C-alpha cells in the first residue's frame, strides 16, 4: 500500500510503498479515504517529542471504510463509513491520562496511508452530514477543543441566564476554529484574536461577534473597549494555544471567576503574570490536551446534533503530503489541511 513515512528527524516525509497491515483479534482494517494534518505532524518531523520512534507512518486524523474485522469484533462494522479516535489508551482516570496513553501517528503507525489497522474501540460512525474531507478534519482538534471548552472550562449559561462570553486566541488553526464552532453552537458569545485581519473577517463569517489583532501592543485594551468591558475584565472563558508573554493580558481580559484553558505554548513560557490579579479575580487556569473516549463520543454526538461542519482550508493528494506539511508549518491555513488518500 502507499503511505507517508517519516524516516528520521528533520527529513522530508516520504511517499512510499509499505506492507498492508495484518489485523488481529479486536482489530479492524480501515481503508482510509481522507486524512488530515495537525501541527503534531510537523513536530514529529522536527523530533520535538520525547521517546521518538521513527520511522513511522504519520497522521492522527482519518476517515474511511472498514474492509476487514478481526475476531471478537462485531461484523456489522464491515463496510461502515467511520472516523477514528486518535487518543489511544487514555486509562481509567478521566482527569489525567495514564502511562500507556499515546496519540495515533507516532509511535503507532497512523492515517497517512491507504489502510490503517486499529482497535475497533476507537471507531465511530462517520457523521452522515459530513463529507469524507470534512470528517477527517474532526478527530484530534475536535477532541482537543471539546475537552477544553466543555470539560475543563465547563462552558455553560451564566446564572443570569445570559450566554457566556468566550475569547479564543489565534483563530485560524484547527483547534481554535473547532472551539469557535463548538462555542457558537452551544450558544456562547464568541470573540477571537488573530495575527491577520483576513482571518478575523472569516471568523466573523463563522459567527464570531468580533476580534482584535494580537500583534497590536494594546490589543487587550482595544478588546475591552470593543466589548464594553472594563479593567475588571469581560470574558468568562478563554481558550488559548500560545501561552508566552501575552498570557498576562488574558488575565487582564478575564472576567472575575473566569476560566482560562490552554492547550499549547507556541510563543514560549508564561511570564510577567501578577499573582494578585489571579487570586483577587478568583480565576481558574487549566491545562489540557486531547481527551477521553467518552469525551470523543460526546463531541461526535454534538457535531451530529448541531450539524456543525469543520472548516477545510485545502485538500491535497496523498503524494503531496510534504507540500501540505510545509503549508502547515508556515501557518498560512484557515482551517484544516486534508489529504485525499483513496
């Protein structure tokens, strides 16, 4: 079968022939129709994870059709259109993953291939309202955004009955866009930040009330002025992927009792935070990554019920994965980059 193999750190991804995997008890073989990129794939290329295991077939997100079922697997799965949960072996504690937790696509062979062997427990029927391209965009970033918003931030209606106010930073990336779409579908009032005026406008078209350019030194003051907030803050929930020195301004715009959840650190270590601003405002600051199997099921159900459609930026043939990875690395996309496999 054809697959995208990462041979070694800092090497280009290779489009090559590999052996089709043989399934065992509890497994299924999925013919992958589409797969989607995540920043994780670039980080695997760069060797930024502990205990790197290369070579490996890349890819965490995938959608396809089950073509074989192993022993102890319900044969009704055969011929079903499915998406794959890439969060493997979370463990029994819903608050924190166990020692066997890993993400599909390294160390386990991933979805950038014509066929994927996977334990049947990680299959979910493809939402009927989504194309294969849209469905492939859902798993990793959808799960990340869902846990951040619904489990860690506990997005809800204010006691006053008003929608909660949500700020999502760095709009344009997959998880940030998923968070915007989930929050809007849940009835929140959503604002965003971006480095691009074009991306701000596209976020408004998806339902964001407004936003600001985070490259502006006074973006926090501008945002509070736009929202009608004041020095006490405005946002009940803030979802962030950057951390870094700018995190201190998130504390400024958070409402008293607000919840800040971050799932990345693309701008480095958090600095210049005044502890008094955190404890006097009774803020809750949470880290998060990926999510549990029940959270994945809840996320898929929500997308089905609300008919939410993930944003796809561009679709590439599998053979052009390296070009897609370079676009991902440059951060030029608005939405998910998808591979058409078969």
